[in-house]
């Protein structure tokens, strides 16, 4: 399979914790106590950078942590939603990846419309939601959550072969 790295699509997903989790945060925007999964996928929907943080970490900081964790090269454009609109974020992406940030915004408020290329990362989150273990954060450590997300994507990729 050919994975194009010329474009990355970035988003985050807030996931509720169960009681046994040690690290807890609260995403005030979505009103979810738990963790956030930050995901940067290619045009096929397969992950190139993953980061798990507590839910109180902003989308921008989580995406930058994911870029630090995975050494990416050849990226020209990073597509993001409205939660990533800040000049310092675009500067950091330019510094770390030598890529430009393109914010894809909705044209109308409170209406559903499939946004170009943004659906790819949402589909990747839907793939994760099919894994029963990942419907809530059942792990004590953030690293364990990261490993189970990686394992789930590995299973998904093997099924696609």
C-alpha cells in the first residue's frame, strides 16, 4: 500500500474514564471527564502520529506532542478544524514539520455537512470505536491507553491487507 505523507489530517477525541484511571482531566468544551486521543492520519486514514493526554490538554498542545513523538518528514500541509486556529500553533508546525496549516471551517452553524478531507480522521476514530476495549478509557496509565490504540490500528491495518 502507498501512504502519502504530503498531507496530514489532525483531530482529537475526548474519551470518558472509568474509576480506575490514575490520570484524569476534564474537557470543558465537550463536558467529558477523561482523556483525549490526538491523531494525525494520512489520506488513507492510517495513523502517522498518536498522542494520549488528559482531557484538559488543548488540541493544539496535544497535536504538537504527537508531532514530537513521531518524526515525520515530507509533510506539506496539515488540515485541522477550528480548534487549532492560532498563529503560534501554525508557527510550531512550520518549525517542526516544515508544513503549512490549513483550517477547514464549517460554512453554516448547526447544520451537518461533510467537510472535505476532514471526514478521513473522523472515520479513523470510528474504526477505534469499533474496538470494544476502547469505548471508554479503562487503563490506569496513559501509556497503556496509547499502546491499546496502536494495537487496535495494527489490527485494522492487518485486516485491510
